[in-house]
C-alpha cells in the first residue's frame, strides 16, 4: 500500500493546481523537447475482451455513495481498470497500460497467469471452503512447499488473509514466547493498519490518534536521508540505547522490512540487521522479518529480503506476492515459538482455505518454473542502470535505490538539501499515466516513485518506463 494519505484527493488536487504551470505548453519547456520522440509501449500479442460494464463516472459515484470516505484513488481522472494480462492492464476503452506497481506489489507472476487461474478454477469446482476442522490436502501441500523455501528451523506455517494479519499474529507470538510486551520497530516503517499493527507503523499519514501500546520506533537506517548515512553500527547503537534506557532491559521483539515499501523503497544500511538481531536476542526478544513486499525472489539477489542482510529471523511474515492477488498471508516460525499458541485455541476461518492454498502453491511453482528470481535480478539491474544514467541528466532525481524489481526513485527540488519535490512528483505521475505507465508513490511526502512490477516485466518494458520518465521530466 504505497499511497500516502497526504496524497488523498483534496491534497493532491491542491498540489496539482499549485503546480499547474508545470504542465503549460508556454511555461518554458526544455528546449530539446520537441526533438524527443514520444515513447511507445512494447508490442504485446493479446486482445482484451470488449467491455460492456459501467463506465468510470458511474463506478466513482457508486464508490462515493456506498464505500468508506477514507478510500481515495490515483490520478485526477481515475482509471477504470477492467482487465489484466501479465504485466499489462486495460481500461474501459481497451487502452493498455504498463503496470509497474503490480497491484501494490501483489501480482508476482503476472495478471491472470494461466497456471494460477487453472489451479484456482479446478479447486473452486471441487471445494471452496471447509476450514481446518476437517482435513484437506491443499493447505498441507502448500505449507510443505512454503517451508521448503525457508532457511534454518523456520518450518511451521500459519496461514492468514493479509500482511496486517500476519504481522499482528507475529507480534502476538513474540510477546507470548518472550514473556515481554515491548516491541521495537523502525521509523518510516509500514506493517499494517489494524488497531494493533498501526502501532508498529511509523508514518503519520497512516496512523490514527489511538494508543499504540508498548511499541517504540528507533532511528531508520536510511542510507540516503539517515543521520548516519550507511553506517549500520551507529544506527544499531540507537537500538541498544533504547533497550538500556527505555525498557526493563527485556523486550518482546524487533520487526523490520529489509526494503521499506510504503516508506519509499528504502533499503536498510548494509549489516544493520545482523547487529540488531544480536542485541534483540540478548534482551530476550525475537526477530521478525516483514517480507510482505520483498519476498519470493523480487529482490533478484535472494529469495527473501532478509537474506541480503545475512540473517535468519525467528519469525517471517509474508503476503501480497504469495497469492498473486488472492487474499493470502502467512507467518512462518520455528516449532519452539509456534508451540506458545497451543496453550489456547488459535484459529483463522479463511486462512489457508482450499482455493487460496491451491493458488498459492501454483504461485510457488510458477516462480520456480519461470525462474522469476533470476529474471528479476537481470531486468532489475538493467532498469537501475538506466535510472542511474537518467539521474545524471535530470537534477530532480535525488536518489535511485533498491534491488531487483523493487526500485525507488526519490525526487527532490534541491539535491543538497534533499527537499522533497512533492508538486513535481504529482505532475510527473499524471504525465506517466498519459504515456501509459502506472507506477506507485511512497515516502512520507509522496515524492518517491515506486517501481515494483509483476516479475514477468521485461527489459523492453523497463526501457519504455525509463524513456517515458525521461520524456516527462524533459517537460518540467
């Protein structure tokens, strides 16, 4: 969920009006712009079905009337997306867009991947729901396959329906197992929006004024904006300082994303987790890796994000890409930690239902069969190199970061001061949509483009995306 509440309709509209001059043909466009060819989408052999449903205006009015007012949408004229195929989406008119955000980092294998559709359809036709009070092979087969992907003794799986649920269950496990209450999370983190996980989240745009309960947020080891740059040791010292002065000396646990998603694709300083995990264990706590966005080979270099830091967590949470769009999440831990939940009844009505389990197992098989981790490494390296080259051309690009197909481009008005280019980001965001590219936005100020496409994204797609960004930036 890479939007920020400060980019909701009202605020975004205000920012857009404020910077309307940026779109004017008479506002001093870049002199060489007229010679720059407008980029075109790569060819794709697929014909969307004719759409005969309600149009965007009708859908929007119905949303406003019947759905909660906290919902907002991207773009001045919201898109009515009616069909998807692999890395592309289609609107009501049949226009094709490159999906560089993957349903908020959720569509891992591609929209409507045939292998996954077949598995879901076959199970749907046999049995949709029964719960774990009866035996069914799908949940056991899926758990076995998922456990085989985990290092160390991470072999016990709990299935839930979302990343928020997964993180909430992980926090419960940490507190029960350690016998302590205090949790440590990072500033700029996002771990969910429930009344419990909202405490772990550390972005004011996502937090309501409610008690967050025995949770403390330490310095974020952000190599670009952090006070210590890439010096992991100094950031880790802040964790120890909190344990020494802000707790009894004992804590329940520590949770972190390896690359912060909603926070703007921020990769933690190298070596940070190894230092912190040692501190947390000495304080009696457990270490939780939030792999909701970084898991399943998206980083390219590793199957799990935490592996980039050379650590093995005590608990791993996951969702989004695990189901390619199905409402599916999981918590994987050790038998010892899992046993604490046996003292009471722990049950999830829909967690691991036959349809989601069949779909989740198909996702794991597709990722292996199509070698999507290797593909993400190759295409990701290409897109990052091209973005680095683009940074040399456009001063508005303050930072290019990430791994594989989890990439962030932070936009600033002043590279020295790193002033967030909020208005300019909004204008470029609209221009990219006009060109046929859908990206996400993140960071506290909404000034980071999040490039996290389905993992079938190709080098041609990457070139089109960067060319479109170049074309749009040349108009500023």
